[in-house]
């Protein structure tokens, strides 16, 4: 009924499929395409501590009380 002459094609296709699937997953993990890391990378790119504090407040990472407290601390140090 079935001719098993080309039985080796199925395992070969599975290996190739696994290779491409794992290659895609590893590439995204190695490049750091996580949504959690995006904001922290953007914060570290700015120059001053005041800029970082402003951005953290703007994206909602800290609340108003924390923002005001940290702002006072920065102003005392300058």
C-alpha cells in the first residue's frame, strides 16, 4: 500500500524545522528583545540624573511622591 522508499525525508524535514525554530528563538533572546528591558536601556542613554528621574516619572515607573523626594535629594546634592 505505502512505498517506504522516501522514509528519510520526514526526519530530515523535522530536523530542519527545529533548526529554524530554535535559531529564531535564540536570536531574539540574545539580542534582548524583551519589553521589560526596553525602558531601562532608554533610561541609561540620557545624560543627567534629573533626565532619568523625569523619564521614570513620565513612564509611570515611580509615583509623584517618589519623584518629589528624589528630586529634592538631587537638588540637595547640587
